[in-house]
């Protein structure tokens, strides 16, 4: 079991999510993250999609969050990040910050 992982993510916040300045509704955010997931399934570039759509500052870096140990992220995010195989993408992950798509990169 890995002690650290490296992941990239795409985050869509919504009005009322933690630390959010987004104006989209929760329903709109969920619809949009589903559309982005479908683009990934169809082979679009994760980093390009993160740069274009992510509400996280990491979007400027293609969604790269760098390496982190267990427990460094909120529990829902942490559990998925450590469960993914390297190179795999998650389904939509819900946290207090909004909706995420996570790719484990190492």
C-alpha cells in the first residue's frame, strides 16, 4: 500500500460549496462534471480539461496537486486517490468543495 500518491484533479464548485466563489447551481455543477467525465472517456486530454474547466488553482498546472500522504486531503478525496491505480481516473467524487474528477499519476 502506497504511503504517498500524486494526483491531478478537476474541481467544479457550486454556489454554497466550501470556499466557493462559483455562481453555478449544485445541479449545474453535477451536470457539467458529468460532461467532462464523458470527454475523458472519449480520450480528451485531462490536463487540457483541467486547465479549461477546473475551479481549483491547480487547473493552471493541468490539475496537478503534487504528491501527498494519507490524510492530507478530505477523507472522501483521500480514499479515492489512494484506491486508484496509477493512470486511472475516478468517477465523480463529492466533497464539501464540490465535484471532482481525480487521476492518479504516481
